C-alpha cells in the first residue's frame, strides 16, 4: 500500500516494518556489498569535492587512491551518480574500525571538521528515494545484510520511519515527519490486530 503526503508517495512498509541498525552484527556491510556506491545528488557530489581536503585525513589509503583516480563521484551502469568503489567492493569513503565499516565523511563530521554529515541516501537507508517528474517515491529496501537490523527493530518495536527520524527531518523537514506519525496512527487504527 502507498500513502501520499504532499508530493511524496510513501510505501506503507516504512510505517509498519521494524528496523534498527545493529552494526555489531552486520559489521557495516551496506558500505561494502553491492554493485554501486552510495547514490549522490549533484549538489552532494559538488559539496564532497569542496570538502575533500577536510575529509582526506579520515580516508583509507585505498579510498583516497580511488577518489584521486575517479573523483568523489562516478556514474554507475544505471546512469546514477554514486560514490566510487574500491576495487568493485567497498565505498571509497568507507573506513574500517573495530572490524566494522563506517563512513569517513561521517567521522569528519563527528570530529567537527565539516558540517555535512553524509550523503542523504546513506542517512535514509533502508529508505530508497526515487524522483519522478511529478512526485518523489519513498520505498523500503529489504537487503539480506540488514537481517540483524530487522531482528533488533522487531525486538524494540521500532518502525523504520521512527528509527530514521533524524534523517527524514534532515531530508524533508519536521512537518513531513509529523505527517508520517499521523499516517502511522491512522494505519494502526485500521489494523487493530497489529
């Protein structure tokens, strides 16, 4: 089922499915597995070009080498702008700490070296956004590497949209998030057994 809020069409799974990242179990595989890097907007790619000197100290040697060879963004086989991959594996911005992949961009942000947290596609995951001519579609992406996140989300009773509140508000504002809360209440009222 899809729910329309202004010019956004939202999969009801974003309201009903449970999710909470469990990095200790998944080891950040979302930054490592896949056929493309993280989706970027042109504005994000331009910003990463500007911020690269401040991010550079947080990058791995292989990540920096990849970025020097390809730039902060590439066009993938689907024609989408994405971060480059190191040897067709991890995102060039991925770094490894305590056996898990994390993001050099976010590490630079946490260190207050930059004021950009990370690409919005990463922040919103497992929501995937697709822009159409007249509307924006928000869908829930189910990926096997996130099985631990679904298990923890079930245990905590935490819906996808609540787990992603900060990211949703960053991308679309507090009013949109509040409308998701209202839609969730209406959906729950229609399904008393849930």
